[in-house]
C-alpha cells in the first residue's frame, strides 16, 4: 500500500486512493497508513470506506473528515425487490441481509446462499432436538459449506436473524419477523428457548462474529458457539 502511495499520476499530479473495508486493516497496516496521513500531499486524497468507523484507530479517525451515508429505506428496498419478481418472504430476507439492490437480487438467485439458509434451519432444529449430533453436523456440513471467513460471517448473520426472529415471536412482534414463512419453527424454538436465553444467544453470536474478524480458528468458534447456545 505504501508503495502505491508513491506512484505518480498518469495524466496529472493529482491522486485518489480508495481503501475498502478500512475497519479490517491490521494494526501494522493502520500504523503505516497513519504515517501517510500525518504528512499528506496537497495533490493526494485518500478515501477510507467502512461500515464500522469505531473499529478504525482513533488517531486515523481524527485525521479524516467523516461523511456518513444513510442506507436505503428497508421498506423501499423490499418493494423494489418484489417488483424484480421476488416473493414477499424472500424480499424480506434479502432486505435483512443487505441494503444493496443488485446484491440482493444476485443472492436471491445464488444456489450457495439458498443452501446456506437450509443449513441454518437445520442447525436451529438440531440445537433443539439432536444436540449430541451438532458437533458432527458442524464438522461435516457447516464448515465444508462456509469455507471462507466471509462466507462464515454470512452464515452467522443468518443465524443472528433467526434468533432475533425468536425474540420477536416471544414479544408478539409479528410484523418484525424476517423468516415469516417459518412460523411453525419459530413457535417451536420460542417454546424451547426462553426469551432471556434467546437474548443471551444473540450476544454469543455477535461475539462469534467478532472472533472470526480477529482470525480465531473458525471451527473452534462454531463449536464454542453451539455449546453456549445449548447450555
């Protein structure tokens, strides 16, 4: 990255650098970027894109001009997806996963994502009824499907939505439920897990997502998570 900062422009002296997912930079990369930001060139602009500005070093944030972009209105996105041919149930799920219209359409056609949804449902049911087989399921089906860390994060996002739905079911907030086409499974889950345990499980899932970001071994994270939910 530092080497690219030294390149000259082809048509002028002005240069613009865009760093995607800036919150995922390592401490070493962040410190090197900080050195660049401390001695900026008048002809150079660096744009850091992030969905979590608090995860960026405070010393970097203090040297940047913060510009916030509001996400698309979920209701409008859901309606747009239905106009694209998605069912109301699928449009609601895609809206919960992303606020990007083209990404949502692509995911709705993605067989990998469809299988991801099935695996999450299977895990939810196994955590209730086949608890002894959960480690085998994680090893033989979950991990081979969610191979990359980014894929595993998507799986955990789906699991997070499921447990939020269970909370909504407990509170009778039916209009907030995302997986509305699985009312029977939500009812069974709400009878199996109390509201307090479901809320605690949400915290476990969020912690698992943080560990994946911190490069903790994925299978260990999933095994610990399932044990925490089963307690």
